[in-house]
């Protein structure tokens, strides 16, 4: 299979595994302790990454359960020493319709003097060191049965394979960075050396359909940091940093949700004042024109900042994708005018036609709209 063919296969595979609805309406946090079971992760002089990150994750979880069990639903990808495949970790979060996903790891390099904590979001940063960290964490897939078929030929050691990450835009990037900054700021407040908020192409972050981050707590290859990460004091400080970041993010999340009514909860009027949107959030019957601004593999919540304050958003589903548009207009001319307004915030915005809530070609809409 040549590279272009393989690239097409992988890109198609990335559109699968849509999440189901959450079991309840609590804020859902998925904690993902990296590695486990037959995969020890990075090895220190006296310890293994898999044990450190599981212990820290459970300390975070205990704080959440003790203080927020009524308003936060907690899910672990693993809560004991077992091997969980990368793809399964993402599915756990997606199927739970989680609000945030936090993957916890420890770093390792040949240089024993390197130290500090860093928090990553999904992205193709050109810095070589970031790519190397991602390669190491992604290489766990090599331990999985039939990994070549499961990951559609993706090779975690090949730079060529990472081109696919540049083809798929993470629609949750803004909120992922916000969560990452909360975590990183708290780690630095605990006197951890600041390695910053960075981007890297982690498979597990790429496959999740909610704001997601990966934390490198420190370097197990550094004797002092290994000792710190294995100590009760160190683990409590790391856990507290993550816990407080979750609380800060949730507080802002709740504030935004309270200030913005759910999409489709009541009739809305487009900015041009042309047409109302029906009570279920879809255009009224007949042909209407709208401006498409976003596409996502999973449903985006009404208060999400990706909508950038637009209040007349409607959604239609096409195959396995959710597509979001602004306004509902009787004429294409009105929709074009709105598109021009939206271009500054949504450069890729374009006009579409909907008939009874289903997208149709513009040529068909024009023909059927003729008197």
C-alpha cells in the first residue's frame, strides 16, 4: 500500500467511534493513567512510570470524589495495573461523553540532568523534542495485537505517519489549551520547573472528542525527580495541582453554561431577522440558506467557545459528522451577506442550502426557489 493510499485509510479511520450520550448531566472527568500491565512505561532507577502515574491519578480521583461527587462524574481508563490499548482509552472517554480527558505520564530522556513538568495538547509543533516525546508515548501501540490493522498502518516511529495529524483539526483546541494552562500554572506554583504548555501529536489526544491534555509530571530519568514522584509529598502536590486545575476549569465551564441557553431551547431569530428557527433547533420547513462554520466528529455543547458568541447556531448531521451553521435565510443573498460578516471569525465559512433540515446542493435550491 503506497503512502497516499495509507493516508486516506488512516484519515477515514479517524472519523469513527462517535461518543454516546452521558449517563447523567454531571461534569464528567476521565483520568487516564498511562501505560500499565505488560507496558511499564519509562523505567527509572528504582521505579516504573506505570505505578507512579496510577498512584497520582487515584489521588486526584479521591479528591474529586471526596469534594465533588454530586457534581462531577469520575471515570478512570484504568484503576489498577492492567494494560489498556490506546484506542480503548479514547473510546472510554468518548463513550462517556466526557467533558475533559487528562492523560498522566512521566517523561524519560538520556540526559539525566533534564527535569521539569510539562503539559501537552494535541498538535503538530515543529519542535523536534516534542515529536520525540509523542513518538515514545505512541509506541505503546506496538504492544497491541494486530496493531497495524487497528491503527490503519500508522507507524509511531515514522515522521511520515504524523502528516495525518495536520489533516485533522482538533475542534477542542482552545479549551484544551485553557485546561493545560490551569494544570501547568498549578504545577509551577508547586515549585516544579516549568517546561510549558506545548503541542505534540499524541494518538490518544487525537482520538478523543473533548478537551484533552497529556501531563508529563517530571523525568523519571532524573534521580531527584524520580525520588520526588515516588514520595507521598510529591504525589500529593502533583495530585493537588491537577485537582485544583479541574476545579478551576469546571468553574469557568459552569459559568459559561449558565450564561448561554442551550441551542434550540427556544425559537431564535437570525441576525438578519429573516426567519425563525424551530423549537428543535432546525430550520423551519422548506428551503432555507445558512452559513456553515464548523464540522465535528461529536456534538459540540451549546456553550462552547468555538461558536465565538454566535447565538443563532443550528446543527445538522451528515453521515457521522455534526455540522454547525449560523442563521436561516429565505434567500441566498442574505446568507452570503452573513457569510461575509462571519469570515473574520470563521475564515472557512461558506453558504449551504437546507430543505426541511436536510442539506441539498445549492444548484437544486436555486432551481426550486425560482418563481
